[in-house]
C-alpha cells in the first residue's frame, strides 16, 4: 500500500499543476479573444455611430491595457465572477450555472455507459481473441469511431423517435410531465450518442490491456499452480488490466466534454454545450471564454480524480 | 499489406474520383435551386433527389466532398507542421525547450479542444480557411508527442553521433538526419489526423459555424437535413454515410500502416 502522506503530497501537486493548466487556458483564451483581429472592439453592431462605439468601448473597459483587464478578470474568476454576458447582460457564472447540471447529467451518464458497456465488451473480445465475435465487435468499434456523433444522433431520432415512436427526440422533460421515467426516457438517446465518442476507445484499451496481461509470466505461473481459469482471469488478470484503462479514461474526458456541444445541439438538450454554441453564434466573447474555462476546469478535476483512483488500484505507482 | 488496407485504399481512390471527376461529368451546379422540384425523390433528372431548395443532392455531395476533403487534408498538414516543429525542438534540444514545449502540449491535451475551436471561430468568423487554421492549430498535440518520442530515440543513434563529430550544425542534424527517421510514424499520424480533421470539420459545419451555405460541405448538408428528417429522411442519410465511410477508410488505412511500420507489431505477428 502507498502511504497516505505520499498520496496527499501527490494529490496536492496534481491540484497545483491542474490549477496552472486552467489558468493557462484562461490566459490563452482571454488574450486570443482580446488581441485577435475581430475581437470585442470590432463586434459592436454596424448600426452604431462611432461616438456610441467609443462610449461602449469605455463602458466595457476595452480602452485599458489587456494585461490589466486579464488580471481583473482572473481576480474575479477566482471569486466565481466570470464577467457579464454580452448578449443577455446576465452574469456569465449564472448562465453557466443554470446549464451545468444538465451537461453533467448527460456527460456523467455517457461516461458511466461507456465504462459499463466498454469494459465487459473489451474483456469478452480479449478472452475470445481472433474468434468471430472478436472480429465482429472490432468492426463495430471501428464504425463507432468513424460515425459523426451528430449524424448518429439524427439516425437515432429517425429510428426511435420518428419510426418506432418509443423515445422522445428532444429536450429534458415533456412539458407537464416531470416524472423520473420521463426524464430517463429523454436521457437515453443523447447519452448513448455522446457515449459513442469514447466507447470504442474504451473497448480497444480494455481488449489490448487484458491481452497484454494474459500473456504475462505470472499468469502462466498462476495457471501452472493449478488455479481455475476463471480465478486466474478475474483475480489476477483483470485487476492488472484495469489499471491502464482507468488512466486512459482521464485522457478521454476532454473528448467527451467536446462531444456535448454537438450532442446537445442535435437533441435540443439545454446544457452548457448548447450555451457555448449560442455564445459562438452570437459572438458573445465573455460567455464563450467563461464556458471554455469551466470545461477546462471540469476536465482537469476529472483527471485528478482518475489519478486518485489509479494510485488506489496500483500499489506499484511511483508517486513522483 | 492486409486486405482491409487494400480495400481502404480502393475506397479512398473511389471517393477522390467521385469528388474530383464527378463534378466534371455531372454538371448541375450545386447552388442551382429549383423550388418547383424541392424535396423530390430519386429520378432520372436527380439520381439522389433534391433538397429543400430543389438543389441536386448528387451534385452537392460531389462538390461538398471536395470541400470536406480539402479542409481535412489541409488541416492535417497544418497540424503536421506544428507537431513536427514543436516535438522535434523539444526532443532535440531537451532542457528548457523540452519542459516548456511538452508541458504546453500536455496542457493542450488536458482541455476540451472543441470549446477552444468555438472560441476561435467566435473571434475570426467561419469559412474554409479559418476552419483549416483552427483545426490544425488545435490538433497537433498527438503529432508532437510522436515526433518527440522518435527524436529522443534517434538522437542517441550512432549516425547522429557521427554527424555531430563531423561538426554538422545542430539544426541540420535535426532536419536532415533525425526528422526523416520519423516519416513512417508521421504517415500513420497524418492518416489518422485527416480522419479527425474531417470529423471536426463536419461537426463544426453541422453546427453552422464552418463552411457556409450555399457552398456545400458534407457537414453543413446535414444541418438543414435534420429539419426535414420527418419528411425527407433520405437527405440526412447520404452525407452522414459519406463521412462515415471516408473516416472509416482513413482509420483502417492508418491502422494498417501502423501494423506495417511498428516493429513491435511486426514481431508480434511473425
């Protein structure tokens, strides 16, 4: 077992590095938005006079140096103030806060789904290496990696909502019906579509990790000393094979979060991804900056969580 | 070469012919509207039917494929250049360059790049050129990692030592002796990179932030198709199928090339 003090130091370091990554992303976004041609100063609608324009620029503080404005923005962000949305004049933090639970529900369900399906399928494939089932499932994974999420979403709507009429095609709940069953029905298609962004990769990782472990010497020893095959696989092989899979999940979370934008657009899911789309379409700089920083923070926090699980799973992990 | 790789190459050649030669043979302009025959089914005049404005779907598929492939390949090339420069410098010079560039790479990999794509498009606007720059500018990280690893490996090689002892300039060693060794891995990265770029282009164009109508792309054709999914579902089928087949072919080709180039995979098979 790794001693708790070492784990504590390791996690503290990861948190510091993670915070630096989020700050880095916020700086990258903020400076890009403010320095690139076409930045805030040029977005003012064409119908304003040049005097109105100057007033707006002064009101928004755009006449002050970028570095100073970034400092103020960062100071506010640390306290939970991400500025004001240009489109609605509401605080960015509140607009994100309104949508965040929906996105977390969708992305969390999709993540859970891809692990609950991906890990068993990968195990099954590894145990029947090169058999017909392995080949068929490999092709399914390859197709899953190639299908655009939004197109899969449209096809799912076409099949389950238009043709079979068994599941709703859009939204979080039916108006006037907020029962848990209704909510679940609305979650099925978008969660499945979003899960396909990472599911094939989980399957591939699980399959190759288990294959690698199954070829290891210590498994031959376990088999040689007379352990039943089932026990060799479950007790020895799986435990070791799961480790690389867990660490891969951390790296897949950014892809999953990116997928929420298209998924929420296809299924009319009122989450942060669709808010980002509205912000980009409406050229709402403060909002799109805020959303980018919040998603970066979520991705970083998840990967720290994954690392924590990782150290628990694998006592050999060197906490450097 | 395995059968899947051969089939992938055949599919890619077919698609390339369809988008390059197709428009020369099938001369209905992709922007020509014909409201009287909107949402028509398949027929002699329009083999794949027409869309909501009466535009010929076959023609739009061929021209849209051109745009999609062009953006995909160009974005991949941009990513390749960035990745080679960043990974090569970090691996070759080590020390500060290594720490700085590779931590930068890690940070870029740790955050959802799709949101950064939205940020860039919010600022610089949409269209094929911004798409190429933004997709290339946000997908070079895997290339950088590959080149970094290879550069670390090859800079210890004896022929590099020999070049060094002959007094060859460091940059020349990197460019002429080390980077050529990474070409096999780069070919694999490039193939998989095109697949990623095509998927990203189609997603961004589907959202209405990429290639703008009336110019067709396989992604933006799907944007309107969703509205007609109840009345003309077939409109949503063709472009999506085309993207899937194209991406699948690039992915299979990339996997096949990796098996061929990766010495570990080769010994595993022998």
